[in-house]
C-alpha cells in the first residue's frame, strides 16, 4: 500500500523544495525525515547540543519534531515558539549529516520548517538591506558604501552612545561594527589599478565573488583572480547568488537568482566554463542547484550541468606549491554551511599540507565551530559561546594562523580571536601564505 | 495524566522554572530512543546538578509519579520509554569529568559524560577506559552502567560492571546511597549494573582506568567458513592467548561494509576475523607465531598483519560502519543482540542465516566472536506496521534460536520493553518471581522506570522451574520446612555450631558436573572442596583463580573473601529461603538480561539462599590467585535492608559473625 505523503505547506508548494537531494538520493521531505532512525549518532557532533544537551537542541530532535508536524501529531501553530527557537538555533553547519549513518540532511529540513513557519531569522532592517542585493544590486551597493562611509565618520559610534543599537532591530549594527574591517577598499578601483578586466575577451572561467569579497575583503577577490590568471575569469560582481534568499528569505527568489546564474553560465562557451567561487558556503549551495528545480525536469537538467561545473577556488591552487617559509602552526577551520566534507575541503586540506607540511595542525574540531554565514547576527548569544569554544580549540592547538574556507568565516574567526586569543589570526585559504 | 500543580511547583523550586517542561512538543521529543518504542511522558525535567536528583525523586515519591532517567537515549531496547507516563529526567547535562587520578587508576565522572569524551581526556595521560561500546561516541557512562554495556574489548577486559569501582545512587524514594567494591557483602555495583534504571539513578561514578597498551598488533584473517572462524577463537583461548579484540563478520556483511567504507576487507572471504593483540613486545611476538599457526590449522585463507595505524583505524571505522550500511537502505534499523556459548556460535549463526533466507529478509550479521555475542542488523520502515511486526517476529525467532542454543536474549543492549516478553522464554517462573521481588523491595511504589525488564504476566507465560535433582531437592525441602534459623554451611562453617540454629550442609553437593574445554567453563556443585577442584582442573590442563584453600566452591563464592572470582562466574543456581530454586546465566561471557543474581549472591554469606551450583570461567594457562580478604560480617546498606527481608521473609537464614576465608 503506498504511503500517504504529507507535506509541510500544501498551499504554497513553490516556496518549498519538492524533493530533497542528498547523498542517499532524491526524497520528499517526509521520506527524508523518516529515514532518521533515532540512533543519536549526530548528537555529539551538533555544536548546539554540546552547549546545552537537550533533545530540542539535537539534530535527532529537530528531525523528529518535523516528522511529528508532518504526521499531524504536533501543531506548528501551538508550538511555534519552540519550533522557531529550534530553527533559529540551528547553525546549518551540516556536521550532523556527516555523522549520520543515514546521511539525513537535517539542515535542509530546518530550512524547510523555517519556510513553512515563515520565520524571519534576521532583524528586519538587515533582512531588508540584504534583500536588495538580489532585487536592486545598484541600490544595495550604494547603501553598503554609504553605510561604510558613515561608519568611518563615526556614525555607528554615535548611535551606540545614543543607545540606539540596543533596539533589537538595530543590534546587528554593533556586531557588524566590530566584525567588519576598518579599512575599506573598492573592488573596482583595486581591479582597475591591477589592470584586471571584469569581462576578458576570452574568458577561461566564470568567477562569482562572495558578498564579503566584493564589499569587505576586496584583497580576497584580487588574490582569487590572480590565482585564476591562467584562465582569465569573467567576474560577476553584481549578480546575486541566491544563497542569502535560500537561508534567510524566500525560496522563489533564491531559485530565480540561481536560474539567472545558470543562464549566464550557459551563455558563455555553451556552459563549458568552470564556475568558480571563493566561499565554501557558496560552493556548497551552488552544488545543490538541481535540488531547487526538481519540479521542473528540463530546468533540473540544466541545473545539473551547471552544478557539475561549479568549483571551489582550492581546485585552482598550484599542484606543487613551494613550501611556506612560515614556521608557525596553522589550523584549518572547516566550518561551512550544509556540509564539511567533500572534494573542496579535501583539496584545501591537501594544499595546506603541501604548503605548511608538519606545521599544519590536525584538528578535527569536535568541540568547536565558527558559526558561519551570519549566524552571529541571528543568534548572538549562542554565537558568542561557540566562538569562545573555537578560541579554546585554537589556543589548545597553539596555532598562530587559522585558515578558513570562506571570507565571512575569516571575519567571524578574527572577531572571536581578537577577543579571546589575540595570538592567532584568521585568513581565507587564498591568503594562506 | 497531568502532573499535580503542587508537584510541578515543588519541582520548579528545585530545578528552576525553565527546567520543568510540560509543553506537548518537549514531551513528544523525549518520548523515544533508538528502538521502535515511543511513549509520551507527562513532564520533562532537565537536571543540571546531581544534588537536585534526591530532592526531585523525593517529590516524585510523595506524589506517586513514575520517572525514567535518560541521558543520550541511544539504547536499542526501549529502556528510556516512559511506559506509565510520568516524568523524564534528562541527565545529559550532568556531563562533567570530576577527577582523573592516574596514580591510583580511577576517574570520577557524572553519569552524562560521553564514553568517548572520557577516552579523549585519558588518552594524553596514557590511560584508557576499557569498555568500548560501538556507540561510545554518543552513549554515556551512566547509560553504560544502566545497560551493562560492553564492546569489542569485552573478551579481555570485561563489561562495564567490572570497571566501576564506586557509585552514588539515588533510590526511587530519594534516599542517597553510596556503593563501593570495598564494602563487604554482595557486589552491589555488579548487581546494579544492567538494572536499566529500574532500581534507582546513578549520580556519580568512579571508574577504573588502565594504562594504554603501547604495543598493539592487528590482524585480518579470512576463513572458508564461519565454523573455522569460531574454532580459531576457541583454539586461541585453549592456547592461553586472549586477544584484546576479536570481531567477526559473515560474507554478506563483509561485502556490505567494504562497498560502503572501502577499507580493504577481502570480499571473497566467507568469514573473517579482525584480531588485536596487546601487551609487551616479547609477549606479542610469541603470541603472533602461535596465532598464525592456529589460524592456518583452521584453514585460514589469508593472514594479513595490518601494518600502519591508518590502516588499522580504517578497518575499525569500517567495522563500525556496519550500522550505516543498513541505515542507508531503510528508515529503521533494528539491532538484535543475542549471545550464545562460543561453542554454539556456528550452529546458532547457521540457524539464523537459514531463517533469514527462508523469510527472505536482508540482514547483516556481526559478532564479537570471543564472547559469542552477535548482532543481526535488520531493516524495516516503521510507517508500515505489517512490515515492522514481521521483522519484530523474526527478531524474536532469532532470540529464540539463541535460547535454544543455551544463550541469552541480551549480551549488552539490555531488555527494556522490546525484549520484555522474551524474558518469559529465558527464565522460569521462580527466577522471574525473584526479579519481581527484588524490584518490589527496592521500589515498592513501582516508580523507577516501571514495566521494564520483567514480563507483565510471567506467572502465566513463563515455564515452571525444572525438576530438581534428588540431592538439591532434599536441601530445598529442608530449607522450606525449617521453622527455626538455618545456617548454610560449607566445610568451615560446619565446625561452628550455634546453639538453636540448624545447620544445612552443602557436603552432599560435591560433583564437578562439566569441564567444557571449548567454552573454557566449569560447572560444579557448591560443596566441591577447593583442593579437589584445583586438582581436577589441573589434571585437565585448566586453571582458576581460586586458591587451594580448605573451604568449598560455594563458600569461596558466598563468603566475600575472593572478590576477584566474581567476574569469572557465569551462571548460578540457588535455593531461596522459601525452598524455590532459581537459575541465572549459562556458559556465557555476557548476560544483560534481568538483574544480575550472580553479583547479588556473591559475598552474601548465605543470607539470600543456598548456592547449589556455579559455572565459572577457567583458563588454559595459570592465572594469578585471587586476592583474599579476611572474613568480615556483612555491611547492611540500604539495598540490603530492603532486599534481604523481601527474599528471606521469615528471617530464616542465619549468618556467622566470624569465620574463615571460605565458608
């Protein structure tokens, strides 16, 4: 007898993934959740559970909650506050999936629940600002630059003195002020100085810089482009990746943004060019592109072709780099959205091992996690505790340099290290040597 | 059922308002464990301080509210399901390692400490904690004690009960007691191990830690049949080689695991052994030569020494991935846990394989070859009730096969609710009645994890006790008919005549019934004199840790003078003060089914009944003689004061105030 397959939000299917694609194949949300055999293997890998060991904080508990909702045994309306907390607290790091015997994509399940409950994780002002990146990139760029300029003239300091940043809607300004670098360069001017064209005549690859590389870490974008010098990249600075909408916003927006990227990619040399990113979060997300289009088979085929071409910058590192002159311990921080395993992380690790040899400290981060991709803006207190744990791990390993796989993680890690362990600093892997 | 408002308020005062949850979502999220059992509690309490536990249990006792302690909830038997509702006590936040003392070789921990976390803390200090359940990266030490968990190293180092030195326990009425192996009397810690939270809650543990073996050699050996594989382990034991780990897999499991983990397991093998030796380099070097010879004598196809630590880790990771190979094929994996005497392992496995083929069920078969403990991994989808019932029926048939081969329904996972009904197949009415008496004595209100372990209607379903042999029957009748106090006497106690006390001697029980050179066990009656026992064993080329004292076997066991002997005892038969005979265990290395009667009678100085027969492990090489304690009167702790009057209602059994080492 076929099972009755419940779904989360039958009235608005387009706001949800119709199928979830994981290592174990394509499954609808109910099947995917039901494959959790409640063995609990995930618990000790979840940074949240380790902070506060309760079932509501464990990936097993998250999956069971979703299953109970789908089976109609729990009402999402009456228990909304608890579910909202479960969703907001999840760092989406995917460590649970790595530990899981059945490779259950719990992070995806949490995002589906977030979409069903219409939870806005980010403060309204930040959400509105970041939404503009997809809708009106020029306006977004203008707003960011104005914000940065105001910051340089001390506007945020004034707001802080006026206690304005104590309002929940603007509390993120305080964190952003501490997190983001003091000196700001324009990517355009840097590229112009370095005589790097945004659209080369014969592009050898397409490069989609992460948001942080465009606005806050232009050196990262510059060095990435230099690494790609043998394959002159077509640089897409104004194009939204859809990652923000996928994690914090509307799935339809995310789908549209990815569709735009697929189209752009297909336009250049019939979609044969590698599509490079500098952020592991972005890489993991774009690899998931086919999942967004499971309801549209032809689009999914295109998305499949696109996803195959997505590569992380680590794949362009020299195969035999000259050993680094640095003789200080280096630590690879693997935190990433959705998953921390796969070829991108492996090739990064291999590269660092060739570069730093014995100075690369083997640390598996069983008890620490840099909360990635804006988690600090949504769950400030939890991010602080997780950050402190990370600093402890870095201190235990005596590492002087922490190498991250995304610019945002580098910023977050530096923020944490500055406070708790200033002897170390974090850099993106592109800037590792 | 809702908690009374006043009870809720009192609990909130103890643990804080945020730690008492009664919302539907929190309750349903604490209604399950790794088994298929799922029952909703009435409230959830997060315990953040061990000192809160007695106060919480006192409140629950006053209001007659049942409770279930829970930490990681990773067990496969449904031990954490609150079958009568009530309160779930989440002990997972009690996860602190309190002290590590490498000088005296112990660690003090809270019950929520993850087993692997303790291992990680000990490793830099050059020490390790021996029990290594496959789920050690998620299971807790408190849970390990509650289920008497063990693992691959069990054959050499034993299960959890042998590695806990002290424990702080809170009884169901909130009374705190301290259990220690240094105390005279029954081995209360051993007895408490495997009780699945039905007798109380552990709030602090002191566990034994051992220095890490500096030299470990790992071997992968393939065989043309499972029989050869098991025979190899038997021959190794006969030669006096006790490997650190002996893990075995059948062909379907090898293929599944290799396909999943690519660890280098030879897929053409019918069966394989993963063996590890540890100790001094000289000892290992000597053992390797014998090991290779024995393997080749048993038709080993390949004998592969594992050369690097990375390869070794890969092989073990693949072995642990057996669960994952099945978890990826279906939503639910049911992990069986049957144990048979090692000699019966090939027969049991053959029967299980035939059953699985006949029923057309896909399963992985893994086994700890040294212990006769095997874990069939079966899959189902609990959304399909018919399929789930079908798989459950097959699992019960597998457990019945274990029982038919003289085994037990649980080696290390416990009984919980999933295997509760099978207890009536393993034990007779008298033994189950004793379990029930013990539970009632310690927990008269039936509040601590109620309805677990003991089958509900065992008096109807369990078989009657077997007919006793003439000699034992006479003793049974004598105890039953005795009106005044009775002194159960071995050889020493006979010389002590107490006015007004009748003496019941075990002299008529003087047979060594069985010397099993495959399982390396001896079954002997309690009245066998120790010198005769040692002499007979030496003639057969086997050894025990008991000294050639003047006493008897039963006396050595019950006097409390030879605590090192307790871990070697695998089965016991005894007559209770009301004349009923009980039987527990078999020729088994592990048994996690029911309350551990061996450890209850050990050192009890005949106050719970007369031990009539013991089965114990022997060794192919001489073993150090047990450390002897002087005979001391029993320490009557709270458990004693509750259990003893319940078993010996008329205070019939007399106890010597002084005596010699062996009674």
